[in-house]
C-alpha cells in the first residue's frame, strides 16, 4: 500500500530470478519505491531467465542509484532515456554469451530506470561476463568491475598503454 510503479520499471516479476532495487525513507525506513528489472527469455533454451543485481552505488552529486549485475536474458531492456543525463549513453542489447554484465541507473526520486546496458562478447555461448562491483565518483562517473569466465576472443576492451593485457586465452 502506498507504493507507486513508474515505467519502464517492471511492476511484475518477468523471469525466474529478477534484479530488485528498492529505496527506503531516511527518517522512518518505510519503503518509498521498489522495482524489478530483468528479461524473461534466457539465452539458452531450457534454462531459467536470471537477472541479478550484485552491487549498488550512490553518487554524491547525482540523483541516481547505480546497479551492476549479471543477466542471461536476451530480451533484457537496454535503454537510454531521452532528456536525461543518459540520453547519449551506451545501450547495448544482449548480443551473446551465457551471461552478460548489466549496468543501470535508477532515479532516487521514483525508481525510474533512465539507463540500462549490457556488456560482453558479441557472439557465441562459450563465455560469461559478471558484474560484481560498482563505484560512482563526484562527477557521476561510473566504474564497474567483475569477471570474465570462459573463452571470449572478441571481448570489447580498451587497454591504455602500460595496462595489463593478455592477448589470448
């Protein structure tokens, strides 16, 4: 009672496991808003649709809570809502793999998802990328970390000079 749902937040469970993001009021710890975020069609036929939120981060100078996690849903809702700070942000759909990392930004005011994207290899099923940690700096820059499991030969990486780089394997 008293909760509101705002599009494109998902008001009903869509997969077998959905990411859940909630905000509680500072003064009385009452639920202000809550949403599911996920897809419903798993990458591999016969498996379960799973989207997990692993970590959340709040920026000090931004009205967003950022989430990072993992999804295996080929219909995961990647978006960059117009007229928001994310209007030109990356919004990569599920393009391959067993699981892909996902990152999203939810309004702290009402829970609306203004940005969500996946990241990972663009083909095959021999790998998975997991989003396990997230941080937001004072300028609302977002850094995520996780792990890549399996063989991902065309993993998209930007490697600065001097940084660790393993060309194969």
